[in-house]
C-alpha cells in the first residue's frame, strides 16, 4: 500500500546508523582521530564498509552530542577543545555526579547500589595492580555509567555520557600521570562508602571532590596554564 512503512527496512537502516555512530565515536574519543581532523564521509564509509547514508546520519548525531563540530561549507571536524571548554565540561560533570551520588545514597536500595559499585572498584583495583592504565580507564568509565544508571535519574545518563565523550577528547594524558589511577580508585571508594551508609551529604561531597580532583590532574597535565581554584 502507498505510504506503508517497511519496518524491516527501517530497523535495518537504524541499526546501520547505530553501528556507524558507535564506531566513529569510539575512534574519536579514544584519540585515533586527532583533534582538528576533518571527517570526510567517503573514507569513513570505505573503512567501515558501510554506505554514505548511515555515516552522514551518525555525523549529525555526533555533532549534536558535541563530539564533532560543523563548519559552514566545510563539513564536520573533531573539535580542538580549549582549556575553558574543558573547565566548563568538568563543571557540568561535577553537578551531574553530585546529583547521582545524592540520589544513590537517598535510594531505598542504597546498599545494593553500593555493592554493585564496589564490585566495579575491585575490578579497577585489578587493573591498577597489573599496571593496565587503558583497562583501568575503561573500567573507570563503567563505574560512572553504573552510578548514573543505578541512581534512578532517567535523563541523567544521556547528558553525562555526552559530557564524558567531550571530556575524553581532552584528558587522555591525565590518567597516565603518576599516582592518578590509585587516587581515582580511592575517590571512587569514598563515594561508594557514603552511598552504602545512606549518607547523602557525604555522597555529594565525595562525588564533588572526585571531579574536582580529576580536573586538577587534567590541568597539571597541561603546562603553562593557570590552575583552577580549589
């Protein structure tokens, strides 16, 4: 019938866009495509063995997320984030993680939430002991994702994921500074302890302290910039 939607075709097209989005986003946030690079559709399509249509749709989504920027008549580029950009991103992350910590501690299931997050921390400890920084960084991200999910705020995770993608564009070096990984784990455990106790104020404080500490480390990884005030 005229106007009838072919659901099978629509689902297939959607899955191809998701595949393109996931692959391109990973290449950008993992630093495989350097800041300032132009994202040209045809080479990406050839590399991913996809048509141009899902690639174009994925690039639009990534621009909306802030992982790409669009320049008039020039196309899409991986952004070159300034120090001020990164400070703004960390300020937003601080607000979101503070909210997540508060809601998790206030939840009737706070002990169960803490148990799941503590399991994440133990996996992080394993990567720390084996000196696997990349493995730790991935597990670190999962810790925060689980906090965003388990806190019960339906809209928080999407916003936090967008900020995390932008944050990872600029801080791939900070995790490699001596002592950063061990400090990060202790800060995660402070958040977990507060949630386990149902201590809302302490959970907020621990979440705030963690993001501020990560920002300080990031700033220390960049020479010749003014450090943020504590």
